[in-house]
């Protein structure tokens, strides 16, 4: 009688029976998929929520105009350009703006000076509303200040408020609210008051433009670009999006990729679980084949098992990821410790259905990929052979193929040589994945190479001889266990070496740039006038003071501003070649990120918006800078003063006289400062400043450490589950050994040796592979993503500790599982074989 294979009863019975028999192994695979999906989805949600909050805040400050003319430098541009911009064909209305960064009771807020009548036509979202007791005339009163609800902090309409900008303190009366500002700390005053009170007469920072209803935006852009002053740039909403995205794109993508490491490890755990399950059920599938089941049916059943694992894991992962994202937002904020979106508070969590489906789909793909190879192998089982034996599927006398590993490695190396895609090292990550796959594909061959000396030798201990014989005679089962070890250890070591190298390079860089004894900085670029600088230079205990200042300048509307560093002292140390500037040219040095972003090399020239006319400068050297991913340019202070007339400085590097007391010198320096700026000036010893910088680095990588730890724990759990499952599946083998006179203690010891050897081989391969993958991360992914380079540092202690821990944990896991397996009565254990 033929079996009706159209029914699903038998496959369902086999599936449920297998899962009831080995729930831990199946549960581990589901948890691995769930954790991978959860981490990726949580990182995406947190970043998406932070970006949305940041973008909405930026849109509020910018007012939502159709187009903007913005100052390229930090001192604005001449207001005489305003009527020219307003008269361009296609411009319906224009509104001038003065944009300042103010301190409101030691809290930084954006302060806009606007012409209310013009802003009402162009950017009504930022037009304030008079409060109780104030009428519309308050909008034009130079003493009136309007705050957003986020900036109020317990104040009420009618309260007196002090604002500090560039060291100037001005008093205002709180006259109402900026209702449309949402949760952005924002203040609005009259544009004339802003210019008069804060030394901006004749200068504006922005012109907001509203296009006429029938205007062609491209034509208006072209017309404005033709008359644009040298110290201004043209920007729009799409440029804001590009800036916001570029601000943290590399960081976000790197976290997403790191989160998917756990998902990749989960795919290997599914592969391991399915391979072991199929190996144990080979006689069952052979019997089904004899009874009339087709290969396609066997393949479909096993893929369905993997699909169910993926569906369950993905569903759990999406729910877990949403909860994890909510917790992360409360604990470390929307910037995940990176500092990119600092100061905006905790953004609301936004659920992204599209991202949920995408990450759930990745979980399903991981489960299906992990099931595909074992399912294909099971479908090719020869029924007559499998009914007689459940031995290893691979003949131990055959030489394992190495060609697939070579092909994968060659493609991976080729990927590593390709450029980034929109500032993201997609091919670099592809190279990591391909080289990881190559390393795992080479494991059967490498295991034979490493075990061959032991197999050829003869040990006096039967326990060791049995362990070696088992590993040598069952290469495919050993390869299954090793794949999980190599995947988890390789990825962990790669990230550990990369982070250690990055931190070591940052440490060296800090030692180079922090060469003075004390550093003084004024918040909000508050300037130190010449009289103050002279008093600081003459303070007790001071040998030398080098003053500096920083300004943001815009070189490209679609990129974040570049930092212009003005130095009166030594220039930052160069990396690579350094050349002299030709006579009559202005020399500058550019940071690595700036050199990569704007394709600059020593001897290149570029134009800087340092006044009413663009200034052409000559690049003499590239220097290392890990603090500013968007780039920095350093110029000599005397040249800057001559070009701009701006002699203000807001920072100082202070060298102490021999024998001077640090605390006493700091007190003397503070006495030399004007009382009005004491609250915004910090004086920090070099050691404390370096410790603070490294603490910021560690906070930025806190989420990286957490994701790496989770991926490693998932991998080690998979290794433990694989080892345990293999041991339990060999119960009849142990029963036969018991009949031959081998004691339980000897079997447990044999399993411990097997586990230790697997851990040793997997550890050697995983550490070697991880060190190779680290070179891709260090020399390809980081330069392409963050635009800076670093030197490789080998954490020898960590590498040795991981190897030792892996050997010990593998041995202990095998021994613990072996105690359960050998507890079965010897006669019952081999009953099926007689």
C-alpha cells in the first residue's frame, strides 16, 4: 500500500517529535535568531527616533523655508545682500535672520533675531505669540524675549531673563512663547535688538526665502547662486537632510552591522541544530525514502522546519527589539552614547513597520540559509546505506575540498579593494562576511591539518586515543561544531582588535596634541579680549600661553560644517609628507576626515569663506584628528587676524613655569578672568582632560561593547548546545564502549579531551580568522566610514584569555553532557543495534 505523501501528518509528527526530544537545542537557535533581529531592530529604532527628533528640531530652527541663504563662516554676511536676494525673479517673500548661540542660566539655546512682519510670510512656525499682559507691540520691543516651552524651565511671562552671548550679558523681559518650536530650546528676539546688543550691526546669518507659487526652484537656485556673496551658501530642505544623515550615518550603519553579527551567528546555530538533527534522523529519512517519499518532500520538510524557527525567532525579536529600544532611549539617550545628538533630551520612540518587516525578513533569511545546506544533504541520502548505519556522512579518508574557501576569500579580498558607497563601507562589510564564510569553509581542511600529527601518533592513554580517533573518523560532525566556534570567536576577536586599536591610537593622539600643562576653554566660543589674554599671560606660575579659537565654516551645503581651528602656537603634528607653502600664499593643515571628504592632499589649494571675498589657501600637511568626523582645518592665528580682522580667542594651552603649583596657577588664572565670564570658562589639567576624552570614547563604544558581548554569549551558547547535542546523540556509541570495558569515568574524560581539542582547533582558527577580519575593519571599514586611519594594536592578553576560556568551556560542556549520556544503562543503550 502506497503512503499518501500529500498529507502532512508524518512530517509534522517527525518535526514535533524532534523538537520535544531536543528543546534546548531548538530553543537556542530560536533565541539566537530573536536576539539578532532584536538588536538590529532596536538600534534602527533608536537611531531613527533620534534622527527624527534632531531633524524636526533643525527644521524648527530653520523655520521651514523653501530656500535659505546661509553664512558660510561664523560671523555672518553683509545685510546689503538681503534686498538683492528678495528681488530675484521667483522669490515670493524673504526674511532676514540673525542666528546666535546663547547661554540661558548655563543652558545653551538657539537664539534667532527675526523681522516678525517678514517672517510671518516666510516662516510662520517661528513667529512668537505675546503672552498675558502683552500685545502685538511686544513683538517689536527690543527688550522682549520669547521662549519655546522646552527653554522655559519654570519661568513665566513677565520674568526678567539674562542671556550671555560671546561674553556679553543682556537682560530681557519674557514676553511670550514660541508655540511652533516644539521641544527645541529656542529663543526669539527682534532682529534689530540682536544686531545692536550683540555686535552684529550690518551682519545677518541667514535669509529665509519663500518661492512664488509658479516659480521654478532650479531657476531660482541658479539665479541666487550667480549673485551669492563669497561668505554665503545656498541651502534647502534636502541639504538639511543630507547634513543630518551625514552627521551620524557611518556610526549608525556600523552599529546596524554589528547588531547583525548576532543574527549571522544565529544562522550558524540554525545550521548546527539542523545538521545535528538530520544526522540523528538519517535512518528516519532513509525509511521515508524507501516508503516512497521524494527528495523534494524531504527538502521541503526540512526547509519548513527552518522557516518555522525563523518565524518564531523573528516575531520574538521584533517584540524584544521594541522593548529594548525603549529601555536604551531612557538609559543612554538617542545618540547611543556617541554624542551626535546630545542636548536634545530623550526623543519619543517611533515604531517603524517597514523596518520591522525588513529585520523580520533578515531573521527568516538567516534561518533558511542555516537550514539549506543540511536539508540539501539530507535529500541526497542513500536510503540503503543510511538504514544500516548512522555514522558520519563524510568518508574520513577523503581529503576535504579547499577550493570553495579560496574562491570566497578571493571575492572577499576583491570586495575589500572597492570604494565606499555614499560614505558607507558596504563592500567592506561584504568582505568581512565573505572572509568569514571562507574561514568556515576551510575548517574541515584546517581541522585535518591540525589533528593529523595527533592522529599519526600513538598515545599510551586509551582515553586520548579514543578522543582523537573519534574526531578523525567523524569529520563532518566535528566541522559542524567548529563552524559555530569559528563564527562567534572570529567575529568577537575582530571587533576586540579593532576597538583596542582604535583606543590605542586615540590615546597616542591625545598624548601628541595635549602637550601643555593646562587647557582653558570658554563655552559657546565666548571670546577672551586682548586685555584678558594679557592678564592670563602674566598670571603667577605661567611660563607660556598659546591662544586659539574655533569657528564653523561651510564648504558644501550638503555636508556638516567644517571646524576652522585658529592657532597662535604650534600647528598639529603632520602625518606623512609635509611641504612648504609658496611665497605669498596662506598655509593651512587639514585633518584626515577633511582630506578624505574634500579630496585634499599636501600641495592642494581650496577656498575658505573668511571674509567678503573667498581666500585661497595652500594645504601643507595632513594631520590626525579623531574628534571631528566632519573635518577640520587649522590656520595660523596671525594670518587669520590679517584676513578677517577677528582677533578674538576662546581657548588657551598653558605651560607652567618650573616648580609652579597646579592648583595655585589655576586660581591665579581664574582671578585674571573678568567676573562676567567666570561661569563659562573651564581650566582643566592635561591629565584630567585626557581622562575625560577617553571616557567619552568608552561611552561612545559602550553600545558596541554591549552588542559584541551579546553576540559572543549567543555564539558560546550555540557551541555549548552543539557539543551537548552531539554528545547525547552518541548514547548508543557509549553503550557499546561500556560493553567493551570502558568505564563511565573514562568516557567522560574522553569527551572532555574531545571538547578541549575542538575548542583548541576552533580557537586557533577563530582567533586567526578574527585577526584577519580585524584588518578589514581597521584598514577598510573605518577609513571609508569615519575618514580616519589607525594602527593595529594586538590585545595579546585578551586573545590568550579567549583561547584558554574556549578550551576549558568546550571541555566542561562536553563532560557535563557526557555524564548525562553515560547514565543510561549499557544494555538499553545498544538495544536498537542488536
